[in-house]
C-alpha cells in the first residue's frame, strides 16, 4: 500500500535557525514526489517535484532532496513568513492521485 | 493569470442534504482532481477527471460523484450529507496526466455539515 509519513508533526524554530523536515514514503515504483506549502484555511501551494534519487531542487530558503526511501526539505535561515504546514505527497501506482502525508507544521518566531 | 478557482468559499448544510461544489481549472489545463481535507490531516484523493472522463477514484462512498464539462470545469456532488463530510474540499488542475505534470490547487471550499 502506498504510504507517506512526515516527521516531526510540529517544529518550532527561532528566526535564522536552520532545520530539516522528513518525508518517508512507501510506493511501488516512485513516479514523482511533491512538496507543497499550505497556509491555514488555504489550498496547498506547489513547491517542488522530485523524480529520482539524488535529485535536488532549491527555491529561496528551501531545498528539497530525494533518496530511495525518503525526502528532506531543508530550511536555511528561516523567517517568520516561512511559518506554514509543509505537505509531502507521492503519486499512486496508477498515476491518478497524490498520496499525502499529514504534514509538518512549522512555526518560526522572531 | 488566474489560478484554480472554486465556489462557494464556505457552505453550511444540514445532515441529509445535497451539495454541489464547483471548480474552474487554470486556463489550458485539461485535468481536474478533487481532494477532501479534514482538520489536521493531509488531503485525501476523491476523483480525477481528464478530458471529461473519470480516470481515478479514491476510497469514497457512492454518495460522492463528479463530472467534468467541455470547458474543463468540474462539479463535485455529495448526497445525503453526514457530519463526517465536514471538511475543506480542494480542487487541483494540471496540464496533463502524471507524472510529468504538477497539480495546482485552488483555495478550497469549506463545507460544514450540522
């Protein structure tokens, strides 16, 4: 069964304190792994797609990496505006749906 | 460019009633997917439509149905509403079928069933 597990559930950081979010996945034949950012009461905002182990992508203070079993979202020198829930998802075997984890809620204080 | 739009923004219904949610994809996108997100959980897949045909269905009861129109907009219908149907309903569009195409989400419709 396709499954995505994210850790930690919640993370509190001081402004400038770098850290990483983890996404472990179980899927038969990875077709794509996706990272989204979601603000309270809003729809998820697309961040990155990773397709193969070893791939890395960066956007501002965020960097996503992928191995054969997990993905990391590294946040460098975070700012309060980075506070949000970060969702990880993989494509199901049929390629028809995204399977999401529960997300990591990040709070960055100044 | 306009992103994915959904209507209404909020909706309050009573148990047993029926509801219709609407979604307009990004211009040029032919695929629309629907997801349900309950508080504290990640979105859960309900349906995917591509070129007006159902391409995938999640583990939801037959009370849930959807369709896609010739202009690629979509409706999600839920019959005989239950309290447990209270959630944020998300629509996502993509330019084609996975894996080459990312899904972009709308702001969602917040449904409350009392």
